């Protein structure tokens, strides 16, 4: 690579030690050359010891109960990213990368894993699935999103969603993917339609604070400009939670007089 693009290892200025676990998981689809992955070109020392990589013939992986390109999840990827889906479906090989880490004051683990992902695209990878943010990328789109000078924005590693609340004209704004940083996802309920943009910006701010190491505790009050009495954190969830596959910290927008 003539002009290498290195992944940074961000410091986490708000970090305090915790029992939280960092979890990474990716599927890389392709027809891989049997050579050493050029991860050093991206500043990576290779996969950390906490990460396992397994290689599968795509035909055999299709029979796995958790195969991500079938059923409702497969339909989601096919509709959202049809070109990437076709490339992934046609690939003869799938590499599954999984890792768990203790809570960390920096993101060196992310630099090393993403450097390997970038290197795999250079030796035959055609698509990468990040199930934590429900996104399937073809190689070019993944590079555009993550091969960014001085590092991709933290926002690129997390999904922010807006859904209508059941039996209400208000919105639920929530994240997926903060397990990558060993933090609960953000869940902001009961947002009025006219406050949706401001609430979305607030969720992004809270997501970034957590990615940089901040913690919320159950019952913690948070001051928010324009909201009398602020918001109060409620902790819940777990890795088997159907919406988050993670713990979460919930806030409720107050009712209007």
C-alpha cells in the first residue's frame, strides 16, 4: 500500500474501571488468498489474543441456525444493501471474527481488529457484516466509512434508530452497537415529534460520552437544557434483550403541560 491509512487507538478520557465487557463480532465474506493478512499496513499488530477467527465454507455455514443472511435478518440486509448482499451470498468463504475484552481505557483492540478487517478486503474480501449495527457493507462502502484520516467518527461505529412509540404519537430514539465499547446502549423514550432532532443530537452526544468511557448509574439525574428537572437514567436489559442484545440505559422525555 503506497499511502497507508492507519487506524488510531483513541484514548477514553471519561473512562473508569468497571466490570463491563467489550464485545466485537464480524462476518467477512470473500474468496481469500492463502497469504498473510496485510494488517500492518493499517497500523494493526494482528488480531488480539482475546479474538478468535474461524473459517467456513459458505455452503456449510448456510445450515447454521444463526446464519445471518437468511430469514427476517437476511431480508433486511437484502433490502438495505442489495449489491453487498449479492456479493456476500455469492462468496465461497466466510470468516467469523469474535472477541471479548475487559473494559479498557483505550481502543487499541479496535485498531487491531479493524486493521485485520481492512487487510482481509485486500486479499479477497468482498463484504463485511457488522451484526451489532445490523449493517452489511460491500468492500468499497466499508472502506469509505472506516478508512478515514485520523479515524472514523465514533458515530460510524454505532447505529442510531428512531421508531414510533406503541399507542403514541411520540418517538423512541435508541442505539445499537455500544457493546463495542463495553457500554449499555442508549434508549430515549416518549420524544415529541417537534423535539426529534434535538433528542437525536442528545442521544448521539450520550453515545459519544459512553464510547469515551463515561458511565451512568441507576437513578442518575442528568441536566438537559430546556427540560425542567432533567432526565433520570434507568438501567436494564442484557445480552439476550431482543432489541439491543445488550444492556441499556433508558431515559424518558417528560410529558408536556
